[in-house]
C-alpha cells in the first residue's frame, strides 16, 4: 500500500475545518465533517455543533446544548459567545450582553467575538459603541468582509449613506459576489432613487442566495420601483407559494396590483387575508398602510385605531395612528410633562430628511425660551446651523437623556392655526446668499427652481417640463445621478452641480421666485424659507402636506396638487401649470 507519510486528520482538524465551513455558509459540508467526529464532551466539538444548529436556525436546540456546555466549561470563550448569540436571537437582550461581554473578556484579542458584541450593542440601540467596536476590528483586519458589512449597516442606521456606500464597496472588493453586500448596497441605491442600479444589485444578490426570502422580497420592491409590474407580481406569488402567511409579501402584492390599475382587487385580496388572520395586528397594519397608500385616510385611521385599542402596547400601530391623524389635520393633545423645561432633543437615526425639515421648526419654540441642546447625526447638524433660532449641537451620553424630536408634537401646544408660525425658520448664510444672488442676476426673472424624481410612479423630468410656462428661467436643483437626466433637456441652468451641502441649497433657493416639483428635500427647504411653489403629491400624500380649505398647514407658501389616480399625473400637471402661472403673476404684481 502506498503511504504518503502524512498523518490522518485529527478530531481537532475536523472540528476546526467544520467551524470554517460554518462561517462560510457551507453548512452541508460542516455537518458531514461533524458527523464523522466521535461523540465527545470536548468543548470545541460541542461549540461547533451548537454553531451549526444556530446557523440552521434551530435556536432552541442550540440554546439547550450551549446552556449545559457553557455551565460545564465557563471559561470557554466560544461557548459563551454562542450562548450570547442564542440569547440575542431569542430576544433576551440583557442576557446576551452579559455573555458577550464575558466572552470578550475571556478572549480580548478575538475579533469575531468583538463583532458579535458590537452586533448586540447595535440591537440595544447603543449605536455609537457598536460603531467604535466594529471600527477596531476593521482597523485590525482591513480584509474582514464581515466586519465591513457590519460597519456599513451601522453607518446606514446612522443615516451616513455615503460612508455606508464606501464601506460596502470595500467589502465587495474582497467578496465580489457576497449576497449580503450586494443586497445592502441595493437597499442604499433604492433609498437614493437610483432604481436601475438597485434592481441590478438585487438580481445579483438573489442569484447568489436564491433561497433567501428577504432577498426575494427586496427584489420584488426593486422590480416594482422600476415599473416591472408583471415581474414584481410573479416574484410575490413565487414567495407566497412557499410562505402563504408572509405579511410583507401580501402587502407588496396589493401595492403592485393597485399600481397596475386594479385598486379594488388589490385592496379586496389583502382584506380577505386580514379577515382570515384577525388576531394578527401586523396584517391589519399592512392593510391600513395600503389604504393610506391610495389616499383612503379615514378608513385607514379607523382600522389603526382598532389595533391601538386592542393592542395598546403596539408601537408600530401608535406611530401610524399619529401619522394618519396629522395627515387629516388633527394634532395630538399636549401631554403633561415634568416642571423642568425641555432642553435636550435627540433626532433618531431613522428620521427621514423630509420629516426632519418639517419638524425642526419646533426647536425654534424651545430655543426662544432657553438654550436647547440637540443630538443629531452629521447629516442633520449642517441644517441645524441654519436655524433662525440657534441650538447647541451635543452628543448623547448615558448620563443625560434626551427627548426624541417627534415627541415635541405631544409636548408643545400645536394646532392648525399655529403650526406654520415662524416661517421662515431657516436662515441663509449671508456670503453664500450673496454669491448665488450675483450668479443668478444675469438671468431673466422669474427664476423657478425645479426638481423631479425617478421611479415608475414618480414625477419625471419631462412631466415637470410640461408644468413650466413660457418666459421662465429654469434652475435645476437636482444633484448626484439625476443630473444626468438633463442630457435630454438642456434648457435649465444646472445649479445642482454646485450644491454640495444644505447651506448651498438654502442660499440658492432663497434667491428664486418659486420652486416646482414632487415632494423632495428642495421643496421642503423652499417651504421652510417661505418661498412660493407648487408641489405634486400622490393620492396617499405624506402627513406634512395636510391641507385645510385647500391650503397646506405646514408650508402655506406652497400650492399642493394631488394626483387623481395613482401613477396618473396628467390632470395634476395641467392643474399645476395653472397654479404656477397664478403664483408668478402674484409675485410680479407685488
């Protein structure tokens, strides 16, 4: 018999290789290796088998195995780490933190344990600590793709989309076909309105992980966003074939059906699903969101009110209830607060830019009475410096709490008569304003700023062009990728190429006579400055475009044009042109 002189793989070799396979997602190979390992009380073997069970989402089984093994071997960092992960998956946050902090102390140089602890910190809302720990791993291991993916998720949660994109691109250089990196970058592109790129990335992610339900659902979103309605419908039905009770897929299918022109059928199908699941509040909320989507606010409000009444602990239902009440022009009754004044406000990372601009006016009421400290991510700090009433930028600490910005709606006395008080509440920088005034002085007035959006249901550049009357100088305020649309329309001045920060946008808009376009950051800035304009909104318009007697409550300098049917802007464009002409005539006569 031919002998190579090489020793046979030991048990330790098999276990170590199995752990590497688990980390790489090669679960079948890992299981085959572990089956060949003789049953033993060795902690490494027990840990590998538990890790495999966790990877296969057999969490309860893994926890039982880990609970016994970690008790016998309390100094084994790997067992303690996986026990913490099991606690976390089972929703036991405090126990997870205890285990992972202990594991990090047992193995202070183990980067994988640091990543697990950072992930738990992120889930606890300790985003700054999670970022710091993940960055340590990235610095120590620049080629650690998992660390880069986690860092990108943290940056995304903080609203630092540019940083998140840069980190994801670094990860894809290391693992070009990683479905998580591809999928996360697709989510980022979708949020930015770069729908074609988002779709391409989503398709690649699905190709690499065809059995991942979340990836398939996101692919459906992307196909719908690009107007591929039949393909989106087919993807939804595919998912529902093996997950018939998937609420997210049911909701998307209803939206796609509605977008294809069958509003009644889309709502009826989802209603039937909800009736069959009367005890599931998530299904009822899905139907409420779809009713909101088509502009049936009263029906949506009734449904959500019922969920809040029966499930008062449901935070998602309470948040949607507040949104719907604001949409129909109702304001929360102020709640009693402690005698101490509100002096610290936090802007949650999940706050959208448009919501932020609408709500930041409330800070002015506080700042006029006392110093106000605001905790906000960098993307919002720049806008805070433009407030007419100055606030103090601050950092969130464990010792000092802060009230969420949205909570001011329930603290300050707000109603339809005073919500627009104080406009303008943004202040342009004098030097920047002078620069834009001089640059625009060479063009004939009126100067009308324009924006548009991509997407199947959005208001395109060509549709905005149809709104503009003759004799107007157009100033494009669009930035980034959407500027390329102007290859098809050379008439507007490309101001967007010079707009790199909110201060530039504010300075440009304050020198215009009007702003026209869909619901967007530029439109909100114009409204906050008191500049007149026309905004085009869908049937299910956002709460900050609530109206009374045909006038918007939050931005009274604007005219709000609501489309008659979802996706059909023809009638709205004609109405918008009429209103813009009236606005420009009024500004000329003043």
